């Protein structure tokens, strides 16, 4: 049972941490808009809201810093002075809000007054910041794509050079084949000529032998046998 | 590392990160601070009530944070009654001035 409780506690810690991270990320990206965190309804910043914000942070950080150092560990009792301070701050905020909303004509945001213009300027600044961040991301992506294109171009150039070299090698090989073929033809012709010359020489020798031999028989078989 | 320690670290990290984000957005003007020290409905006039409230807020905050930083043992450090009186008076002055300005403006309109 104790192990189950511990696992549940760890799961709860993980869930809360994940939730905190999501909130912080959305605030950082501007998806949770804090533009009017300390603003009144008419667009002007409120000192009482700002004061309450500061005190909330100060007291929260102070108590959280001390909780871990406490012995025995545990949530400490909050002193009356701190509670009074927070009470005064919250009361100031509430009274200020009541005074502001008791005068509805003062709380209407008008685009022509300075407050409205400043609010619009703030909104435009926020949107410009978001657009600037998007432009930065687009620039980074374009740079990455340009790098890839350069790599592809280099590879294409390499492939083109390789193809050209292969083509040159093929042409050179074809030239060599042609030369070899011509040489073979020449050798063949020379061999044919040599055979013809040899046959002529044999014929001439035979004719000379027959002419010198008085017992020469006109019988070609005898002639052939004598040669053998 | 117990779940209690993890939770404590998570809370501390969240508070610090959130405070840093708010401070960053204030400095980069993403959080509207126009008219913080001005009178209600009049951006040109600085309001003394708001200025003194800001000073009192900073003073009390710094005092309490220094007490936390120098804490050794015992319970959570308290704030002296003098500071509470100062702060209550400051808040009262701010509220009275705001009510006065609102009343004047409603009378003029």
C-alpha cells in the first residue's frame, strides 16, 4: 500500500511539473497573454495591481525558500504581520478597483485618447515581436534549405563531372577499338597477300621444276607425289 | 529524493521562472505599464500617491526578502508593526488620492 501511495505521489509531482512547464511555455510564446496583467479596464496600468503582484511573488518566494530549511519539515505558520501586509495590499487593490469602477466614464477605453493609443501601440508591438520571431524562424529554415540546395548542387556537379569523364573514357575506348580493328584488317590483308605470294612462289617453283626435269610426266598425280 | 522534495523544487522553479518571465515581459514592454505612475485618465501628470506607494512597496519587499535571506532558524520571519503602519498609510494615501481624482473628474464632466 505504501508503494502504491509513493507511485501516486510521483505521478502527481510529474503531472504538476508538466502543467507548470506548459503554462510557462505558453506565457513565453505569448499564447497566454499577460499584456493587461496590471492594467485597468481603460488600458492604464494600475499601481495597486502591480503592488499586489510584487507582494504575491515576494511572500511566495520567501515562504517556499524557508519551507525546505525548516526543522521539522512542513508548512510553517504564516506570521500575522505577513498576513496583514497581504491583506492591506489586497484591500488597496479592491478599494482602487471600486473607485475606478464607480466612475464608468473614466474606465471606457477610447481609441482617440492617449491610453487607447498606447494600448494599440502595445498590441502592435506584441504582434510585431511575434512576427519578428516567426521571421527569424523562417530565416533559419531558409538558411537550412539553402545549405541543402548547395549540397545537392555540389553532388549534381560531381555527378556531371563523373558522367563527362565516363563519356571521355568511352570515346577513348571506342577510338582504341577502331584503331585495333584497322590494325587487324591490315594484318588480315597482309596475311592474305602473304598467302597469295606464297602460292605464287610455290606455283613458280613447281613450274621451274617441271621445266628442268626431262622425265617430267604431265600427270598431276605424279607431280604431286614427287613434291611430297 | 522524496515526492515532497520534488514538489518543492517544482514550485520554487515555477515561481522563479514565472517571476523572471513577468520581469522580462515588463522590460520588453509586452506587459502594459503605461500610466503606472500617472493620475487616472491623465497620462501627463505624475501622481505622488502612486509614487509613494511604489516606494513603500519596494521598501517593504526588500525588507522582507532581506529578513528571509538572513533567516537562520525558528519560524517564518515576521514584519515589524512599523512597516505595516507605513504600508497601510501608504495604501490609504493612494486610495484617498484616487478617490479625490475620480470625484474631481466626475464633477468636471
